[in-house]
C-alpha cells in the first residue's frame, strides 16, 4: 500500500487488548496516518508492542507524549473509566482525539467533556466504527435520498455464546502485563451496566445514524439463565418509531442488523461480527407506480483496506455496487451522486 505524502502523526495511549487487536495495525495500514508514538505505564507492554509495531517514539508518561509537538492526534485506548480523563488531557494539550467507546461511564462526565470540546475547536470522535461500514453508510444514503418519510426502524445487536471461540482465531494473541493500570474493582461485575455501555452503545449509535435523533425511549429487561435481553421502544425526532433489541447472548451465531421502512421504499441490513472484517450485506427496495423493484447491494472492501482500519477512521474504501443498473438507481429515486459511489474511491480523513 502506498502512503500519502502528508500523514497524520498519531499517538496511541494504552497498549491493552483493543490497541493490540485494532488500533496499532489500523494506524500502520492507513494511507494518510502513521503510528508515531505509543504510551503505557507498563514498561514491558511498551517494549513488546514497540518491537512489533515500530513507532517512532515510545512513552511511559502520558504527559510527556502530550508535550511532544510531533503528536497531532491521540487515540485513547484505555479502560472505559479513564476515557474522559485522558481525552480531556489531550484536548487541553491541543490534540485531536479518537476515544474508544463508550465515551464515559457517567452522563455528567460526558457532558463536561462535550463542553470542553466545544470550547477547544478540536475534533473528538468516539470509536463507534459501524458508521464507517460501507454497507451501513449506503443504507443511510438510501434512506436520506430515496425513501421519503420514515415510518419505522428495527435494529438488533445479539452477541453469541460462542463468539470468543470464533474471534480468538481471528485476533492476534493478546499480551497482558501485571503493571498495567486498571480501574478499581471489577468493571464487568455489574453486567447490566457493562452490557449497555460496551455493547448497547453500538446499537444506539446505528439507530441514530440511520433514523436520526432519539427523543423518547421505553425499555424492558428480562434476565434468564445468565442471559440478558432488552427490548427498547423508541421515538425519533421526525415522529417515526423504532424497536431496538440488545441480547447478551443468544444461543446461535452473532446476530446483528436492521430494517428501515419508508414512504417510497425499505432497506434491510445484516452485519457480521466486526472481527470478520467484512462489511454489511444490504438489500434495498423501492416502490414505483404501484410496483416494487429490489436490488441487492454488495459492498466489497478494496484489497488494500480492512474494516480494522475503519475502526479508527483512517480508511480508504471502494464501494462496488453490483447487480444494480442505472435505470434501477433512477427508479429507486437515488441521485446521480449516489450512483457515482460505484465509480470512485472515498477517503475518510481526519481534517488537516
């Protein structure tokens, strides 16, 4: 892969599981960014990750990395309980920030960070990467340009009881350290809180990305045999309704997707486990003069792009629309701009 001449110099804070499984490699693969620095309190982790990923510099002191003028942006890949603190310090140092989800663990600390962001003029992004799944991005564009008024949205996120049997074969072997900084107690002891923050954040973000702002929710929770299921009735700002299903975990394969019904058409999506590095399969249909035409839209990543890179927003993707003729696009009500997606590359960049 050919790197661009101008690359964003990134410092990654945290050498734990998510950095090892996603962020280090994403920065190295990105065309318009580089893994400039890594930082962790655990000296042994820094040494091992540095040997593998070869950043320009390493740090054990976060303040020292923030003081480095060569670091332009920081990825916060620490424990959830430290996200707001570490993002706030990066903003105070004048750095752009990508912070892992969830943004924080209390509403109050997240609102305080939002106010700091607004004052700073800097960019902060949360690592809800599914917005950058090419299939989901297409679904949003179809909704905005070809479906008219929205009627209803259904979305589901159901983890699998044998998820780790599958993903352990896909991820690198993770390295741990007794010297790593950890939050007090066991953050996963409260399963309700942990599942809603860590997994529900993806579901809610996808619903907002496709359906718009949520203005009202009513949730029901049932717990049986160690499983948790939330059914959430939602109302969107445009008056449409929604149903969200968060289940941890189902006795089947990973099950995630969405259905959106509109005035002139509908769109259905199936999203694979993100560690499979595959984009969503999306089917869209539109009603024209009393008849319905449908098209299967398959999104293929170009050979030099991975969804692992899209987790950190430094990704070049090529959207390939197949089995859809120009006439079908016109009947679906999509603009020439939508059709042009099949003909050009789109770069997802940090602002320079």
